[in-house]
C-alpha cells in the first residue's frame, strides 16, 4: 500500500454459487486474525462441509498430516480440510479466477492504508456477489444461487471421538505419543488432544486425528509415515 505496508487479503468463497463470503484486508497471514475473521463468517453463514485451501500459512503446516493450528480447529468443528497439490492452483480454479478479478478491480489505484483497502474490498465483494452475472451461473449472480449452510457454528466444539476398533493415545507436551512401548513424535500442536490408531496390516497402523488421516506408524521400521 502507499504507506509501505503489505496487505494480505483473506478471501473465502462458496464453491457452488461462487458467492464471496469474505474479503478481508489483513496485515499478515497469521493464525489469530485469520481465525477471528473465519469465526465471524461461520457465525453469519454457518459451517461448510469442507474447506479447500493452498498449502501456505496459516492454512497448512509442516507437521504430520500437514496440520496447522487452523486445520486442527477446522477438524474439531467437523470441517474436512482439502489441500490442493503444491503448485497446482487450477485445483481451486473458481477461487483463483475470482482472485484475478480482485487484482484487476480492487488494487488500482493502490490504497493508502489497510482501512482504505478494506473499503475497496467491501465494495468489490458486494458488486461481485450481487451485480456481476457469471456465464457458468447461466448469466445470473452468485447471490441468486447462494444458500446459507444449515450447520450452525459451534463455539466450543467436542473433542475427537474414535471407533471401538481404534486404540486411543493422548499427545504429550513434547508432541509425542507412547504406543506399543515406544515413543513416536507427531506435533506439539496436538498437545493434550487424542489421536486414534487402527491396525491396517501386520505392524502397520493408520494414524488419525478425529476423522482426518494424518499418516501411519510402521512398527517394523519404528517411524511415522506422513500423508
């Protein structure tokens, strides 16, 4: 921006209708402000079944299963994280096409500061949702097709539960679990939470957090294999 600072737009859209749920000017790709914005969107629009994102911060991390703090929160809310392959933005093509329009229409002229940029984003979002017909929507607007989710936001999500055929282990503050008399490092992000293990072959155990598969544990090689 003109003040020398960088704006990081957080954009969230409904894949079916292309309705732009949020276009927020943030000062960085950090967990707390991103979660705060998403909480507001979830309260207004309800919870999605899944969220497709790239592999950047704060959406994904380098931990087992690509976990980040944001992903863990999504999983606890019952949202399936879908990560596109690295370097393959076409896997989220509808959203990327919206980004091209955003760059063309909301970044010229350059905003003076974050407040001015947010005003431009708000105007763009309203116009995009209510005034712009899309050929793929039979020349109608996203607002004509968008419907609010029937899944309400949960302020305090339940802790993960596992099937009866899973062995459950709690993650220690070191990021490790103790399993079959051995310690296996997962991630400190899961400290105090439980993971499930299900044997899928002799000495080979599937590792999951709630419904989300993190990878597996190979007892023969004494190591964690990431997804």
